[in-house]
């Protein structure tokens, strides 16, 4: 069973860049069987899909965030990362990393989530 | 983008009740729909994929149906551990949008 774990600063100042890393254990990011995604959830609100990366480096981002998002992968460390630039208070959320099956698309594996607060 | 509308957004029910949640897509998505359960402070958990396929380990009281633009999640006999928020997600195209959620609370 693959496990995912988010890490990164819990507090980011407005206008700065939010950076998070997801470490995958119990399986290889390079297996080719999954897309590796970021999903966020503002406090008390619903889920917002941010984007995915494949082990090859190909990506797809939510058009609503595309201008500010970069997702990258480090196969040697079995990690993938999220960068969100020019953050505001509206980016305060629990950020989840997750894996989705490339054939069916469903999200069967999730990290526990990490709260990132944007505040000065 | 495909938008998903869940109804109701909130429902109050008793243990043993039959509960039905609806998810409507803004355009046809065939059977490319998943349902998740989320409890406070926890990550979502996959319940159903391909509209009606039960994920391994999920109790059989959960079932899903529908295709095209209208889908339902049914809990045949609500148990105490089922009080949570439920989300649908379309897997037909990107971005992989979620519905707004349905919170199921104890009556």
C-alpha cells in the first residue's frame, strides 16, 4: 500500500511562494501506473483540484490556478512538489497530495494533508 | 470545465435510515464519476468509482448508480460511522472537479 506524506511550511506571507513536497513510500513514483496530484481544501469548504504530474514530467494544471502553479517531480527521491506563487489569504487551505490510477482516474491514495496559512 | 452540483448540501438522518445523495454534471460524463467520504480532520476516502463500482473494503450498504449527467450515492442503512461529508468527482476530463459536498449529520 503506497503512503503519501506532505511536508512544508505551515505559514506563508502574502505575495510569497508556497512550497510543499509529497514523499511517496511503499511504491515507486516511476512505476508509471499513477498520476501524482495536489488537491486543496480551504477551511470549512470543499475540495479544489490543483493539478497533476506524471513521472515523466508531463503536467496538467487547473486553469483557475495555472498562471501561479508549478508541479515538479524528483524520481530519485520518490517525491513530487507544489509551488504556488503570489499567494493571498484565499490560498489558505489544507493541501493534500494524492495518487490517481492512470486508467480509471480515481484517487485511491491520499496524504494526511497539511494546513498552510497565508498571513503576515 | 465540467461543473458538479450535489444535493442536498446538508441532510439530517437517523441511524438505520436510507440516504440518497445526488450529483448532477453540467455535461455528460458517461460513468466517469467517483464518490468519496470525508470525516473531520481526515483526507477523503474513495468509496465508489466508475459510478457504481465499490472500492475494496467499503461496506456493501454503500452503492452508486447513474450515467451521463445524473448520479446517486445511496447508503441503505445509515450507521454511526457514516456521519461525514460526501463528495462526488468527475473523472471524464480535466480539471478533475469535485461537487460541493453533502454533509450527513445525526438527527
